[in-house]
C-alpha cells in the first residue's frame, strides 16, 4: 500500500517523492530510540502484569 501511494506521489509531484525517498532513512534513525523505549516499556508492563496474575495462576483460576 505504501509503495502504491509513493508511486502516485511520484506521478503527481516527483521532487517531493524523491525527497521522501532520501529523507526516509534519516527519519527512521531519528525514531529508532523511541521504538526501543516502547519495546522496553512494553516488556516492563508485561512483566508487571505477569507478577500481578501469578497468585491467580498458582491457584488455578480460569479466565
């Protein structure tokens, strides 16, 4: 889907499409730390959820 949108942009305004291709790696590198933080926060929240559910799982309750 992204490629099709880029092709449409290439037809309509080719300088903007070429600029998007050039800038995409820089934007990806800029957003990489936020993705890493998101993965870490998600892991911590899943760990806390597992700790909170441990007594219920140990007693054998069903969902």
